[in-house]
């Protein structure tokens, strides 16, 4: 008798994604972790660990020239804006004044010390400070306000004395002090071939007349003999002696790093094209004084110094890669027996070198910089104070490495995230979320034409190549989810899923996204398989609100709870399957809480 076989009932199964990490552009789409995406953009993880659409940005002002730098003023009252060859002081209310019109049309960097903003544009070392009346900001060349060192003290009129301070690279001016003997009027300075600049003298702090100057011999004759100093310096002569190239050494620097051991008492400058492997240290709390003896060489000029990072009580000096030499040096601090501050250097790791001087930043306590192979971090060990440089951007490295012009990339740290801008894209490392190996989680944004970044008044600002000053919006602002009126295309794609069994086909019965409620929102769900892309759902998901009332999409949903919808679109005989969900409509937020895929398993793949 012939047997009858009843059909085996299909068992509905489900795959649920309820935790969302960042992007993983490195791993094959079939091997990506379920919580990661092989293709996503314009999303960020909310504080409650679900994905939300980023807010948009809006132009605040157009300068008509490329923006090369944005720098918050030391008192928080506004920003210094470097646009083309002009420097502006922009107040918090949007009013602005012109500070100078002879800036270098190139990217600039800055640092703050003693309430003064110092700018480095590769052409002129400049200070932005309050004017004498404290009524406005002014920009002055540091060489015009530089510290005048006393190079020799307690010299007899015939010369000699004690060497005291080194020559300041920024100014030709120097001071010599002498001990008057009551009869001498001629005083021999500690150098010859003086400049034609004015020579002045004081006796016991009071100005006196200069009768004659032998500039070639470096001899100054006073109109009358100063009284006997009885072993104490009572004569001071100020003169000028220009050393060609000295001032340019500092004016041409582009890179700054504050350091002084446990306190940031000095600034170190580098980036002079004539000496790319050398840096100079300032005086104690005085960025207007750079002694001509206060320099250090690191390796050879084949690899330039690219930036500085502070880690605990040490300073890391990072160079460009290549040239078969160390890419990092460790600077520490110690005090000599005579009270002199010393900053010994120790050669560091031979890891990846830096490519972008403006990519240096510290995320929490992790120093970061951009190399040709992605963002590198410096890790320290307690044993022998060793430092290790390794990549923390492997998840986005393939896409980041393919970007052109990495040397012009810039970075800023904002709300616990490291933002790296390059070619209208932002690569974001979230320091509050970490991978299994401790690396930060990464996100990827598009249509952000930033070429300089700044954080001001709790907002992220950026400048563009076409001269726009832009600011990211807060979620509660009107028009917060548009980029200057344009829609933001945000989406998340799941990994390519075998759905438990690689060897069998599946029937996808439903995809159920669970979304955050907003007064005006929506979602588009697409299926992706070997047969192409299928639109499965495009739906409004609004809450009733008088603020966003639109009769063409009227909603009576009033409860602000999670919203779930079924696509009700089946896909048959799918060996592999992926879902793309997002929102590309203007001025609509979007938040993804969970994604459920319901499916049944079928026959063996033929």
C-alpha cells in the first residue's frame, strides 16, 4: 500500500536586531556582526544606544573667500575667523570686525596662553588680544611685541660681563647692562655690526642722552659719565642686531604644542619648511620669547614634524612616516641643579607617521592622529613608559584610505566624539562606545563640506572652501533635519544575512522596523538580495502635532511610544538577504530602535 506523507509544517523564525553599533566597511558584508552595518551614513548612536539621524547644518555667514581656520576667542565672547587673507573677530551675536587683511591664504592653527590667542598661518606669527582700553579685539604681529632679552649683565664699560638670556628669535632688540665707574662714557656692547635702529640708554632707570654710536664696533658713547655703580648694574643700553632668518624661523611655523611637564608652561613650535625636523621652545609662560638656543632636532629633515600630543606628563612629537626613522619622540621634563628647565627627548616607536597636521586631538585620554592607513592612537604602558602606536579606525579604514587629499583633513573633539573631516565627509569615533578590542565605534556622514572645524558655545561649527561659516543644529531647532534646506539621506543596511543556514533558501515573510516617534517622520525599507533591490515599505510615521500639522498626512497617533510597522512584503527562495532602512525626506528626524525579520526555511540551495 502506498504511504501518504503529510507536508512538514513551516516553522516561522525571526532575527531581531535591537542593539546598533557603528559602521564596518572592512569586513565582508556576510561576515559583519549583526549589530554593525557594512553600509550606513548620516546616523549616530543616541545616548540610549539606538540610531538616530544626524541633525543638519545651516550657513551663518558667507565671507566670499575660503575659510582656513575657526578659533574660539579666549574669553568665550566669539570666534576669530580666518577667511582668505582676512582675519575677523565674530561675536556670539553675529556682529564682526576686521582685525587684519594680510593673513596667509593657507590653513592656520592656534593656541591660547595668558588670555591671548596666538595664530600660526605659515607667514606671520600673530597674537589676537584685547586692546589697551579693553574695548575690542586686535591682531598684532608677535615680532612687534616680542620680549626683549637682556643678553649680558654686570659688564664693565670695556665689555665682558655675564651671559644672561639668549637672543629672542622674534626681535633684533637686545639689552646689555653695565656697572658704571663714575668716569667712563664709552660702553662696549656684546656684539658688533648694529642695526640702524635707535639705540637708547638708561641710568638707574632714567633715560639719558646717547652722544655717539659706533655701529660697526658695537660701542655706545653717552653724553655724560654715569655714576659709580659700586658693583651693581646701573646702566642699561637697548640696541638692535638683526640676524637674517631668525624671525622667519618662527613666523613660518604652522604647528604648536603646549607642554611644561605637569603644567603647560611653554609652547613648542614646528613646521618651518627650512627645518621640518626641528622645533623651538618658548620662554616660561611667554610665547613672545623664543631663545635662539632653545631648539631640538628629531631625526632628519626627510620626515617633518607633523604635530604634538599630550599624554599624562609627557609630550609626544609625531613625525611624518617613511625615511626609515622613528615616527614619534617622547619629550619629558626635569629640573637641573641650577633651576634650569630641561626637556630631554627619547626616540619612540617606528609606527605609522602622520599625514595631516590638523588631525591631532585627544579623545578622553586617547591621543589620536591621521596616518595614511587610518586614524592612529598612542597607547602607553606602565612598564618603562613605553608608547605604542596602532590603528583604531580599522572599521572605516578602506573608505578613509580611498579619500584624496588626506593632508588637508582636520579634526575636533565634540561631546565625547572625534570628528575627522575630509572631502565633504565626516568620520566620527564615538569615545563612549567601544569595540571588543577597545577601539571606538565609528560612524560616517556625507554632505558636510568642512575644511576647518571648531567647537563654540556647545555647538560644532565648520568653514567651507567657498567661504561659508556653518553650524550644526540642535534637534529642537526649526529646520534641524536639513542641510541648508536640502534633505539628509540617512540609512542603515544590515549585514548580508544567511538567516541561520547557508545551505537553504528562505522565505522572508515580514520585516518589522521599530522606530522612534516624532511629530513628523517616516521610513523607507528596501530588501536587497541577489535579485536586486526591492522597495518594501515607504510610510509616514507621524505623531499628531499642531506645530507640524499637514492635512495631506494627518495622523491621530498621540502616544509618544515606539512605533512598529510590518512591511507585508514577501520574498521567496532567498539564500542571502539584507535590509536597508532609512529616511531621505527633508526636515524629518528618524530613529531606529529595533529591526525584526520573520522568515521560514525552505529547500536546499540548488
